[in-house]
C-alpha cells in the first residue's frame, strides 16, 4: 500500500536536492507534481487542495529554518502536512470510568470487522484487560460461528445468542451482553455488528439501534483500504447514519493505491486509530500518523537527519560565526564551537551516510577517522582563550606544552594553526570580493 505514492513523492522531492535556493516557480512546479501524485493515489480532491495550499504557503512563507537547506525544508513541510492529514497526534482508546468500556464495530460486510474484533481483543488482553466479544451480526449465516472461531484464537469468550433460538434480535443481544460483562467482570465489551455489501438504510438503522442500546464509549468505523474511491462516500454514510469516534484501516497489506484511506480523517473529522495489515491476529497496530507519514514519504533517514540538524543547530551561535566569517575575524574558538555543533548530530560517518546519494562515498566514509576530529578538539581545548582568539601568539614553548597536554605532536599543532591561517586568509579574500557573506540569510 502507498508504494506508488511513496515512490512519486520521493522522486519529486529528490529533484529539489542540490538547489541552493528555491524560486516561486520551483515551489509551484513541485506542488504541481505532488498534486498529481496524490490524485493518482486516489486522495480525495478537497483533501489534495488543502494539502497543496498548505505546502505552498509554508514553502513560500517566512518559515525559514536556518538549520535546513531549501530542499530539506520542503521535505519537512510535506512530511508535516502528511502527518496532519493523517490526524497529527496518535489517538488512544478512551476507556470508560466505570467498566465495562463498550467498543462497537461498524462497517461494510467484508471490511474486516470480525477479524478486527479478534485482533483488538487479543491486543487488549495483552495489556491486562479482560475483553469479551459480542456477536450482533445475526444476518449473515455463519457470522456468529466465525466470531467464535476468532474468539477462540484470541483466547477470549464470545457472547452470542443460544443456537436454536431462531435468528435472534441483535439489539437485545447487545443489551444482554452488557449485563453479562458486568456479571462476569469483563472490563471491555467489543460488539461486532452486521454489514452489507453496500450501504443501506436497514443496516444503518440496526447499527443505530445497537448504539442506542449499549451506549458505546467508542464506535470504530472499519474501513477496507482496498476499496478505493468508495471509501470516502462509505465513511460519510456511516458518519451520518451511525456516527463514529474513530476509524480502523484494514488490509493495508494490499497493493491498492490507498489514497482514499488518506482522505478519511480529513473528510470525516474522525481520527484513524488502528491499522490492520494481514489476516493473522498479530497483524494489527495502533495507528501512528507520524510513522505512517514518514513511511509514505519514504525518506526516513532524511527526516531523521533534518530532526537532528534542527536539534543541534544553535541559531545565535551560527549567526555570530557567519558575521565573523564575513569580516574575516573567525577564531579557533568559533571553529571549535561549529565543530561541536556538527558533532552533536552524531558520528560523522552516520551523518554522511544518511545523505541521499552518499552511496558512492561509502569507501571514503569507511576510512574516515573520527579520531582526527578528537585530536583537533583536544588541541584547541588545550589553548588559552587568548590563544584561540589569535593563534599567532602561541610560541614554541607553548606549542610544546599544548602538545603534551593534548597527547599530540608539535607538528600536529603547527599543521592545525597553519591550516587555520590559510582558511582565514581565503575567507578574507572572498569577503573582499563578494562584499561579505553570511550574517543570516538562507541556511545551508
Ligand atoms: P467483516 O465482514 O467486516 O466481519 O469482515 P471479515 O472480518 O470477515 O473479513 C473479510 C475478509 O477479509 C476475511 O477473509 C479476512 O480474513 C480478510 N481480512 C480482514 N482483515 C484483513 C487485513 O488486514 N488484511 C488482509 N489481507 N485481509 C484481511
């Protein structure tokens, strides 16, 4: 699921890499590509519109992070907008203050309600709850039996009308089940209801009657992510007919385009709470909008890098350094600070490895010696503040002292000091040519 969408988004955003600056035209072109990718994935049109508007406004707006380059910023914005349409925060089950908590399942036939009942029950048992399943799908032959099989696999009891009592009244069964749960001390009741292949009035009415009888704490609308465009209309019908407090996406293991499922939260206003991704009881999890967003964007490593860069980045320090660069006043102290800021993001080897396209650099990376950086840091730390500000004043005997103190040779110190002077001279020359650089402006 989402593979095609994921590939498309990744390639659109990868095209931005290497651009030092994004023009309005770049952003518009990118937004257009994203729009096509979303529409092709079956995301509902109003959702696509809102998404694109958000991305454009933010990418063109004043939201400029000094820690990120323009391409990274767009990736970040797209990722955040994706997480937003998926619901933002993870939504947990609301448990009743006085048990039993009643969870009612609603959805079309074949959506995966019965299977979900078992998954949910098993998951809740694992957390120390004592759930009970209730068979209120009395329409479909074999539905009760199917729930019993599922209950057995999940190791939880199933409340169902006695066989031989005719078809039975699902509303009465649901009502009785609450009494039974109280008696047998089940703290959670999961009510499986009937579904039809298409939405119809009778089914809605029955679901609404069950709802009124058991007053559920949660009504979960179970949605087959494979049904494509119909997902949105079905969700709307259930919202209007029964109402629900959360959505469960099923069959996420399928190869449908999945975009309709991406629209359901935005269209109905209710959060996706669980995801089901297979026929086994274990193929089930709490739905985390952020993780799903990252998965869809398929740029997990890039996003990690962005997060780390933002955390490690100290705006004030960087501006100070940029200003000094412009006037050629950089000191070893600044150099040390910058180096520490970069290293706070983790070992350089990992850092570089996360950059897209770093593949070819793998060999060089493997030989990169982090100890060299340790050595440079140790040398600078061994200097006095005055020496860091102006390394010219470090005479021969001080060089020997610093070398002894930091476990390096005098040659290492000479190397560092000479390279520093050269770098500073070059910056002064460039500053003269270009009238200064840095001092704020787009980060990189
Ligand atoms: P119900 O009519 O809503 O109760 O749906 P069922 O629970 O009977 O599920 C209908 C079919 O979908 C069954 O064959 C299930 O095994 C299958 N199914 C349910 N959930 C998933 C899932 O997450 N992935 C896959 N691949 N199949 C599922």
